[in-house]
C-alpha cells in the first residue's frame, strides 16, 4: 500500500473529507444565495429608477406636449451611461432616443421586460436591457430602460469570487485533512510497531504513551495494563511448568534407576517381582501427581463451572468423615464431626469433596504422632458452619501445624515444608484446595489451632430459594 493510499484509507481522512464536502456545499449554497439576492436587488433598483423617470417624463408630456418630450429625451439620450430612451409614434416610428432596434412586438408589451436590443450605431453587437414601455395619450409611446451590462459584470465578479473561495476551501480542507491524518497515522504506526516487537517476543515492551491524555493515550494505557497482566500470568505459567518438569523428573529418574539396578543385581523371580512391584508403586505416585495437576487445571480453567449444582456441604462433611474414620482410627486419632444443619452451596460437588479429602489427608498425615498410637485421643475436627453469607468447611488437627510465615508458601504448587519430607506427598494438595475455593468465589484460610492447624474452605452460601430445587 502506498503512503498516500494508506492516508486516504484512514478514518481520520474520511471524516475530514466528509466535513470538507459538507462545508464546501454549504459555502456554495451561501454564495449562490448571495449572488441571487444581489442580482434581485440590482434589478429592483433599476426598476425603481426607470419607474421614477417614466413618471417624470410622462408629466413633461402632459404639461408641454410631444415636442417638449422629444427634446428632453433627445438631450438625455446623448448623455453617456447605461440609460435607454425611445419615443415613438402610434405607428412605431422613432422620434427620439438611443435605442436602435428591438425585437418586433416589444413596444406592445407592458410591465418590466428583459429584452435584447441594438444601439442605433451598432448593428451586430446585441445587448441586454431591462425596459418598461409607457402608453402616452394620442398613441405616442415612451420606453425607458437600463442596459444590464453592469448587472452582469457584478454577477461575474461574485461568481468568480465564489469559485475561488470554494477552491480555497477545498485546498485548505484537504491540506488540513492530510495534516491531521498524518498525525493520527503516526500515532497508530508507533503503536503498531510496538505491538509487532511485542509479538516478536519482546514481552517487556510497552505501547508508547505521549502524555496528552487523549484517546490514544487512554487506549495505550489500557493495553499496557493488559500486557502487564498477561506478562504476570505468563511468568506464573513458566514457573509452574518449570516446577512440574523439575518435580516430575525426580520420581522418573528414581523409577529408572530402580529398574536399572534390578536388571543389574536382581537374580531370581522374587527379586524381579519385587522390583516390578516398586516400579508400579512409583508409577502410581506419578499418576496421582498428574491427576492432581489436571484437577487443579480444571478448577482454574473455569470449565468446572459448567457442572455447577446446588448441594449440601454438611452432607459432604459427614460423608468424608465417614470415609476417613477407619484410617483415623488406625492411626489412633479421634474424628469429630459438626455438620448438622444443611448448608446449600452452588458449585462443583466433586471438586469440593476432593478439596475436603485433601484437608483430611493432611490432617491425618501430619497430625498423627510418629510411630502411631502414642498419643491416644488426639482429635481431628471436621466442621461445616455458617457465617453470614458464607459457608465454612474446616478441618482442625492438633499436630505440629504450619508456622505463620510458611502458610502462604505451603499453598503453592509442589511446595512441601521441610518438616514433612519424610511423609509421602507431592505438595499439590493445598494448591487444589485453594484453586477450588477460588473457583467458587471463596478462599482457603490457614490458621493456628494451638496446637495444630485449622484449614478452612470459605464458600459463598447459595440463595435459600434454590435449596431443594
Ligand atoms: N495439617 C497440617 N499440619 C501440618 N503441616 C501441614 C498440614 N497440612 C499441610 N501441611 C504442610 O503443607 C505442605 C503442603 O501440603 P499439601 O499441599 O497438601 O502437600 P503434601 O500433603 O503433598 O505435602 C505439606 O507438605 C506440609 O508441610
Ligand atoms: Mg496433602
């Protein structure tokens, strides 16, 4: 596309052009009106003087007769100027005046007439005149008029001025349009150039902001804010995928080394069998990690909203505690449930159940004293309560808890605190709980149980009307 073509195609130029057209049309209409009224004014002035002269000459005729009229007309005809006179007999024979010939029948017409005529001494030069014919007594006729040359000249002057001013308007308008459009184009080009470098991979680049606060600046500001957000998201994504790669590499390497070692050292069916069994165990761990990652992704993508339904959170709390009862008992833990009143929540039942299971997992895993059954009577409380418009789903234990400064970190993906390294796990449990809470417009709160940890899933309570519907 040529530079001019690009310029002409812009909205700014099209707008300027439309304005120019409207303005030029308006100017043309104004000038035409002006020309027409001047012409009408001149015509009416000529008519007035012609009428006045006719009245005067008719008076002369009435008082002093045809001879006197002929003398006066003859004298006036000799004066230079645009005045025209003619006195004729009833038969049309000229007695005095400076009009040579007229189209036949002109003398029989009444009222003001625009007519062509010839001067007595010129035969080929036809002129235009505005005349009035007056019938005198005894059949004589008096014609008084004005040559229209001056009116035409005035008209020409106005028309020329009009043409020139419209041409000027068009030229100035086009220049202005080009100027404005070029400025607009420069801004747009600068923005385009910036976007292209961003698209080419320079994500730190931002759109130029001139600082005038105009619409381009506002657009650039908003786009820059968007880029900032995208960059932060991408950084997060890179971090997560780095973590995933790193955290999956360790178990995979372990898996591979076990297999290799078995090949090298094992002899006999039992040894191979046990090597294969540990391989399967490791693989199961990997599959669990993948499943957890996929579930977090599902909770974060928002697709899980499609499966939203209204369900009772208290019921879920009871189900989960029932499910974990044998496990807790085995570890010598006492399980307490407080979930009596129905608490409706609109959400994804499966994900909320999974989140609560994760919290129970942690409580049992980390609260149970090492070497089990030592501190008989340690309790884990699971509760579903209501607080204003919120539903609180909490699991409290009396284990070591999480130090205040570690709580934020513990929620991050793959983070396992130093003290927990001896226990199995992938560090994804709390990440899923937090993602599920966010999906429902709520949050995960970790607090101190003195001693132990209280993990609370805060969810918005569903409107009562939906309940049971
Ligand atoms: N109830 C708890 N008591 C003490 N520490 C906990 C508890 N729950 C979680 N944690 C700490 O938070 C970390 C992250 O938990 P989580 O995301 O569930 O991962 P995982 O259980 O796989 O280690 C755990 O490694 C542990 O250090
Ligand atoms: Mg866990």
